[in-house]
C-alpha cells in the first residue's frame, strides 16, 4: 500500500503528542530520539514519532535547529467518523490556539472547523455523516 504521510515539526513534540492523543484518541506507534542520530544533550528531543489517527499515520518530531516557524500554508485535514469527534477535538485543540472558524455546517461536510493549535499546526477537521 502506498500513502502520503505528513511529517510535522513542532517545539515540545512530546506535549503535542499528548494533546493529539487526547483530541483524536491517537495512538503512538513508534518513536525515535535525536540523540540516537546526533550528538545532542537533551535526550528527550524526538526525531520522529508515528501517531495513528483514525487509521492513518502522522509523523511528528521536535523542531530542533529549525529556525523558521511552521508555515500556515500547510494544513492537516482529517475526516473524522462522527460529530462527537469533531466537537471533542475542537474543544481540546482550541486551548491556546487561534480559531479560524468554529464547528459549523460547511459546503463539503455536515460539521467542521479550522484552527491553529498551541503548537502552530493548522488543522481542518470535518465529518460527513450522510452521503
């Protein structure tokens, strides 16, 4: 099976992972640390972790020596199974973030929202319950 897997880099990746576990019931599939590949003092910096979110993968790591912040030209889009998933993830991710639009009926979905979370990642989450 082929797939495209987004790989995001954030400050404090371990905290972001905890947030995404809560928002999406994500599961950590694997993790490696920067000190395994480079000579770094901080043994907690994540080189790459794989999160399973609704059956798909998202790679995440610490933005070590990456001077440019995440660009808002990239958005992680997830179609979730239920309205409850939309609402739960919104309530978790909005804390400390910037809401572009709150959960609402959209032309392409029954309910969806978009926001930039506290780690600077832009999300668009939606559900299509009836097709």
